């Protein structure tokens, strides 16, 4: 008998939802193949078998599960599985039975998540299959029973809140800002977009610029361990914050320094599409050792994001603002400025080091030829 344990798919979640089994309970598994779909607060991930055997499901579709939990067994034979079932000390309902909970459609689960409807409330409906209409009816009845309108945080937003709380509790953050003339960087972005057909933007060039600082500023890509030591990284894996209306995501551009700007642009375009649909894979959201947070809404000058636990800094980018300045000969000329922000863990990074990174990023964007 081999146990199939649920791996850690998202370090910010203490529990996941087992959405569905891709093969029926009792099926013969030939080897490594997808068995189940598990949903975290940010992504859906397939869980694969660890080898051949007869599948015995322990956690039913729609149920909550936790990292490290054994969700199924693989037996060498059907006889061994039947022997196990017969010798179980406590009779249990088959995962697919009504006692194990209803089947919940994906659309119903998304709607329930949006309105903060709990798993227990869905089970309390007493239906074999919970559909969108059932959730809508539950939400209407809850609203009618309340004296005042209420809005519940979604599971995804609660996960974001947990990260923010942990950051504010554990990271003594400081911040610094630099004013950058981004006119030449914008010209380079337009040229690269025309030449490659990719949507190269100022945030794309900033991701590339940040990644290029890895060797010069290793502390910015390190992680502080519980015993006070620093774990340095061998490459720059740049996370990028984005919210397309379905919640905050932080997909990762892995080994960004080795990628061209148009390749980074293509990755970010794909990430935005996945953020809108909520279809990230866990691997796309893990592994960042530095963060870039674009806040480019028109009129927004400065932004101070949090430092994600396990990282030492985050670089923010404000919107571009036109300013008319006099050249050396007194001629007025329009310049395009943006503010770079650096929020950093003051346990690891001192002000001098932060200023040095901001200075180097300012130089990269004001003389951007190396970013092409």
C-alpha cells in the first residue's frame, strides 16, 4: 500500500479544495498519471500518481484537504484493497456517496467563493449536486435575513490578507524613492514592440532591469532564515504583482536576466490573461526572490507595497508624468518622469544599499540600451 500525500502547492494556504478525481475510485493505475485536481486560493493543480496500483480514494470531490494529508492509497491488487476496506476499524462512506458531501460545479464554487459561502453551508443544502442557482438562492436568503447588507471577503482575498498580515507582523520595512526620466526607456519599448510584435512596456523593462542587478546587489534577492542567516540565490526570479479584477496574483518570471525583453513581455501578457481567467498553475506563482509592483494608473505618483515574507525587497513603479524643464541653453523641453519605489527589509538591507540599488535602476532606465 502506497499513500498519495498532498504536496505544498501554495505556502500561503493551510488548506486546499479537492475539486475532482480524474479517475474513478477503484480504478487500475498504470503508472505516473494525473489523478485529481486540487484548487488553492490562487491556482488549480493536478496531483499525479506515484506509480501503478489500484486507487482507493480517501478524500472526496469538493472536500477540503491540507498539505501533507494522505488523499488516497495505491494497492498492489484489488484483493489487497478489499482486504483493507474490510478490516477498517471505522466504516466510512465512499468518497462519491452523499455522506461524503455533494458534488459542486466549478461555476457554483467560484460564485460561493466570491460571496464567502462556506463549504458547510453548501453541504447544508442537502443536494447531491450544487449548481450556480443553488448558491444564488443561498446568497439571496442570507441577504434577506440580514438587517444590513454584508459583503464577505473571497477565499482569495482572505489569502492575500494573511500574507499582508504576516508581512506587517514580521518585516520591519523601510522605503526610498527615486525620480527617473523614462523617456528613452519608453522609446526603446516602442521600438522593441514594433520590431518583435510583443507588447514591450515600461514595467517589462523594469523587470529586466531588476533582474540584471542580481550579481551587484545579492542581498536584494536573498531570504532571511529563521536562525538569522541569509540564504542567497543563484539567479533572479522576479515576481510581478497583477490584478485583473479576479484578485491579486504574483506570477514569476523565472531567471529573468537570461530572457530578452520581448520574451518577458510575452510572459507578462500571458500572465495577465491567466489572472483574468484565474487559471494559473502553481509553478507559475512560486519561486520569486524579488518582487516588482507596477502601479501605473494615470495620476498615481508613489506606491509603497509590502515586502512579501521570505523576500527582502519589492520595487514599485508609479505612473509616468510629463514635466517641462529648461535645457542648458534655456529651451523648454518636455520630460517623462516616473517614480521608482524600493521597500526593503531593514534587518537585511541598510539605507546605503537601498540607495545604491535605486541609483543603478535609475541608470538602467535612463540609459536603457542594455535592456533591448
